[in-house]
């Protein structure tokens, strides 16, 4: 039976699915989002927080493009902290504890109130496609849909398709009941639910996280479509009853006195409210001995877990075994919400048996009488190799099929939301006949994230880190709106009002920087005494305010008493002025690097290029280039196995005008 028709179908209502569905619906497309549980939309199955080092950058960028995650955490946070404040602005990042139930309920309310967006609780079991024929038409099939156009070519919807004769084209999905839902685009946002199983000790339960139903058939459909399916693993720690914890043996971690919002929409608003505390404790030698003595009972070490786990978010077993020289590891005790006793034991995810978990947790100071509410467990799941995707997150060989989030091999709510937003935007733009949105590595952390996934692949669940971004001084969290508002407004997700505010902010920053270059500071005793108060060397012959701001001990804000003509400027704008002046030399150096990077990105490689005809390419490079089919020389240069010499050969070959 064929049910209602939609422009776009999103499979999964986690953080990727919510952003994808909202983007499509807000851009005017009829959108249907499937979820295994309507009661768990935007669920946080693991850590109860949003943001953190580099991840906060992603949330700010999602917001700057018109996404929802930043606004939602601003509505539902119970603690907020700016991390790395003692370090430079490039690595400072927001992190907020969420009330998990409120976060989910708030996002569900947003979805339900969005025009053109329909929510359905059901399991999708099959992706339906048609095949292009030799004459670029559509072959007859039982899956045919009147929503599918009758002709395509190799530049359909502004995207290039490499092998039109073998290209598949989306027609819809089929659910577990056998019902068919036609659509012109499908976005895969299945998280960790594909053929998943939860494991601890000898226990192995075929389910999604927190005991929710898993997707049991969709992996087979992906394989049938020729997509590379892999097995990954992640995990979560136990939840412990708050009443059983002795907080007097722990260090209290309070939220910031002044809350900085995630969403630029909330800048200038009063975000302060009563916040919950987190707590810091540590493992010890006894903890480590318990783990080592029982390591043979860990599914991670006895072979019962097949999936590859995350390198940068290891289980406590991995920490103890891999870093044997360490006598302790940090453990953060975090509330899951205002109205629950459950506390999240961050830093101690595990798949050890229940009895070992009790012994292990109770060896930690403050947890001696811990009562476990939910056991820690590992979860195995299927995902695809993102090498089969373009930078738009559309599959190279299936027109109209997009994938985002942990289904692409990444980890984390923030990475998922970023990919979901880009996939949703590009699915919508394609169906509307508009140019796609592709952010490169110099535009945003989102660009770094997606480029890493689709160019380099990932042997384990991918986690965003500031060290992955070559131009991180330019890609700060504080200037995400200045960097990305043009894209968000052009696409249609950022309102005129918000865009005008960014344009005003951008103009004011530029004009104020130029003004302070003309403001002279005298060498009077009053000025000398003022500078001495900051342990700053007095000026003998006067100085320019611009140059004084560059001194490490001074800032644009602290020098206000010496600048009586200064306009009244918002704190966030003043902070931008200070950063731009203080780091001018470093910023200009990175801009030069970006210009060189752009030159390689702009050297496009014809999609039909036959690499077997390119002389002198090494065998490994030829194999990698044929498999990944990079869109540009820049992308080719980042492929593992493609050397600088191979890139030079490609440049010479393309420079000769060969196709």
C-alpha cells in the first residue's frame, strides 16, 4: 500500500534527524521523519551535555546557519561553563549540562509545531530506488513513483554523477509493515540503531540504547544498494543514584556566574538561572587492580565485541590497560536532570560484568556506597563508510540519498547535528533546483568534519577536535555568526532580522578597529600610572591605542578609560575587536595559508577522469583516486596514499587540458 507522498523522508529522529527534518521543512518541503520512539526524539542516550572542546564550535556553527541545537540547549540547560578560559580564543568552547528529558521534550515540541513536518513512529526496513537506463530515463520497476522525474542527466540538481548508466535514484522507503512511502529524497540518520546490540559481561541484548527497539532490516537494504557497511562500537557508563553518593569527598564544579548562550539569537539576553553542580573525583590503584583482575571478563578483551571503538573516548578498561603508568583518571559526576536522581559517571564507560562494575565504581572516593540505577554497557551497531558520500553528504551513486551523523561513522551529538543540518539543507536545495551548500576546511569546523569523513574515512568513530582544524584561529566559536551568516541567510534558514544584526556587528567591528588606529595616547603621568596599574610599561613619547591593545597585559576593554570617544558597544562585539587586534599577525598569516588552500580547492577534477590514463601515478594513489573520486586537487591531496608527487602529476596532466 502506498501512503502519503512527501518531498523528503528522514530516517531517525536523533540529533542529526531533527536538524535535517527541520531544515527541509523550513525551506518549504513536505517532510516526513520516522522514529523508533516518538517519546525519545533528540534523546541523549549517553552524556547529558551539549558542547565541549571543539564540539561547542560545531553547535555555534549550526546556530549561525539557522539550525536548532543551540537554541534548544539554551532553553534546557541546567549548568553552563566556558572551557579553556585560561587559553587562547581558538580553543575556548562552551559546554552545557542539559536536563535530558526537557531537551528531548523541547525539541519534540519544535518539530511538532513546524509547518510541513510530519512525525511517524515506525521502522523503515528498505530504501527504494530506480535505476537510470542507457538513455538517461528511468527503468520500469514495481517501486516506481510519480514523484520521480522521468529524465535525469549527469548534472541533475547541480550535482555531478560519475556513472549515469549505473546510477540509482531514490523513490521512497518501505516500513516493517510493508507500506510504501514515496519521496524524492531520503536522509539516513539512524544513529547507533542499525542492527545494534547492548553488551556487558556475558549479557548481550539485541536493542538500541536504553533498551529502545533497534532497526533490524535496514542494514541489509543498504548492503543491497551497494553501500559499504561497517561495524562500530561505543559505550556509556553506569547511572548512579544521587542519594548514594558522598559529595563531601569530591571537588564541586559550579557553572559560570554569567552564562554565555550557545545561540547568537540569545546574545544580550539574561540567561542566568539557578544551576546544578557537577563533581570531580578520581579512580585509584584499587580501581585499576579490580579492572585488571577481571579484564578477561570484558567483552572488549575476550573477543565478544567485534566493532571498532572510539579512540578518543575510551572505556575505563581501555584507559587502565593502555595507560598503565597512570595512577588515576578523572571521573566527573554529572546530573541527568533537575527532577531525577540519576547521576552520569563521566569517564568510566564500561562493558564489564555487573558485579565488577559494582566493585569498580565503589572503589572511587565518594562512590563507596554507590547504587547503580542503570548498568554501564557497550553498544555495537552498523554504519556506512562515508567515502561513498560527496561533500554535500549525498551518496555518489544514489541520487537523492543522503546520510548524516553516527550512520556515517562519527560520534557525538554535535557532530551528528552538524551533518544533519548540511544533509537537510542540501537535500532541500537539490529538490528546489538550487546550488548546494558545501563548506570547506577554511569556512567552518563543519567543513573539516565532513571533509575528513568523505575524504579520509575513519577507522573508528570520528570525534571532532580543535587539532583537526588547520585554521582554528580563524574558526573560533565566538565568530561563527560572522563566518557563516551569509550562508545561512542565502540558504533561507537565517531570518532577515538575525542577518541584519550580523551585518551591523561586522561593520561596527571593522569601523572600530580603524578608529582605534587613529586614537593617540599621551605620555602624561596619569597615563603612566594607569599603565603601571596593569604592570605595563609606560609610554615615553605617546602611543597609538591600537598598539597598546596588542600588549598581552592590556585589552580593548581595559583601555576604555584612555579612550573617552569610545562608542557604547556590546560585550560580544568588544571581545571580537580585542581578538582581531591582539592576534592580527597570526590571523593574517592564516589568511595567507587559506588563500593557498583555496587555489587547490578551485582546481576541479573532471568527474569522468580516467585515472588509468594518467601516466606515472603510483598504484596506491591510482587505486585511492578511483575509489574516492575527489572533486578537486585539494581534496585529492588529503587522501591517504596520495603523495605530493602524485598531486604534481595530476596538476601537470590536467594542465595539458586532458579529460
